[in-house]
């Protein structure tokens, strides 16, 4: 028997995972299977070689020994692996260990279990205040619930399901296609292994009925858009008494007319008058806990940020509370009277001359930068 490298036999890399090894084995086993190559001794030998490689490389202990010692690890009875080529290979088990996951298993009674109910999703809109503080909401959810008339069995009270005569309770039937012996879900009982001859009048043998449930959902403080709240067992009822799925409440926080949220921090624009920005003063700022006063220093420029610590959001996952970031916006006066315009013009004239850069540092710096930019272009 050839002592080729086992990874080479299967055509996989040495770091291949079990899934890749199994995939390679399926392909080669189909190619060299004796039933497809009757009378071809070379194919039979290759099939045994492939099968042996598969048995070693899918066994963690044997694979580790092979990686360290090679074929010597299995000589003279080592690791019990030498029997892979002795006494002939059992070709029939290929359908059990390789094709079972495709065709439903290699025989035996594999009655299909009743399926767990489907999960459901409910989209919930919250205001920023509700999301930050937490609240309770009542929701109505259309779903499938277990039939109370038959207790989810699907059979009328006083009767019960009987064993399927087609698959004899196995839930599967075997069909032969050439050299294949293929297991398929029983077309009569659909894999249940049982038949309901006298179905429930309410659910018509389904074991479930449609119903709209009213649920109370507790929203924890600090949730944000994208968070999900799981209500275990509040999804659709499972088939024929199987467990129900879960309900996921998907949170979406509506836009606020004052605050914008970014993680645990809140942001808001605070308008101040031209006079207050120049001379300084105090402005009232809203927070989620009430009003607070913000001191505005003299000569404050528009866009300046002020941080109010601990006035943001406490995360739903715990941790420190965020901050409120206030961005001051200097408001330009509008609807001016003639006299107000005259006064502003007089004020503007006092900013001119040599002292202009003293009163308008940003403007002066900007126009110097513009002049340099165009000078560089022409040079």
C-alpha cells in the first residue's frame, strides 16, 4: 500500500479544517467508489487510500500523531490506525459518514422533530426622552399561538395521531437510484412519522392558530437606535407543541428638535446675541434634567464648544454618563430699524484703520492667507 502524504492523497493543505477535508473526501470517494468502477483494482486501491487518509485526518488525536511522526505513528499497531488498509474496506459505510448530511442519513429511524417556532421582529419608535430614561410600552403583535383546543397536537380532543404507514414512524423513506441508496423525507407525513386522521376543528390539524397578542415591553434606560430587546418565547408557537420562537423589539429613536445624540454624549446648538458674544454674559441652556445657566466669556466666537459634564446619557450597558456639548452660534440681528443700522455702521467704522486686526483677528488672518495664496499662484 502506498505511503503517500495523506494531505496529498486528499489534495488539501496541511492546515485544512475538517470541513475542507470532508469535502475533498466526498469528491474523491465518488470518483473512485468500486460501484462506479467495477473490476478496476486501481480505483479500489485509491478508494481505500482516500478512505484511510480521511479516517486519520478527521480524528484529532490521530492527525496530531501523523503530523509529528508521519506513517510511522501507525506502524506495528500504533494508534490503532494500521487497520485502515487491512482486511478490506467497508464500502457501504461511505453513504453513512459522507452522504448522510446530504441525503438525510445512512439509515435508521430518524423521525423529524417538530420545528421550533419562528422568531419575530417588532420595530419600535421612541422619543429621545423615553430612550434615555427608560419606559414601559404596550405593543400588539400578530402571531401564531398554540391551539388551546388540542393543546398544540393538531388532533381533535379524544383522538391522537397514528403511526405513518408509509415510513412506519421513521419520518423518512429510502429510495434506490442506481448504486445510491437515498433517504428522503416521507412525502406522506412530511417527516413527522405520524398522521392526524381526525384533525382539530379549530386549528385544522396545524396545532397553531393566528392571534394578536398584547405585550408589555420594559425599555431599559439608555437604549439607542439599533439596540434590540429580546422577549424569550414570545415569537411564533412551534409546530405540534414545539417551543415557541423569540420576539425581538428593534429600537429606533426619533430625531429631537434640540438634541443630537452620539453614543453617550448629547449635542445642541445654543444661539447667543451679537452683544453677548462680544461682551460676555449668561445664557440658559436646556438639559434632559432641567435648565442650567452657561457662562459665556467675552469675545466668544461662533462655533465654540462648551462641555457640561454628566449631562448626557447613561449607557444601557452601564458605565459613566456622557456629557452635553453646547455649540454657541452667534446670531446676526435681523429686521433692523434705520437707527440700529446707523449705530452698527458707526461701530463698524470704529473697527477700521490700523486697529482693524485688533478687533477682527480671524478676518485679518483669512485675507492675509488669501493674498498669499494668489501671490504663490502668480509666482
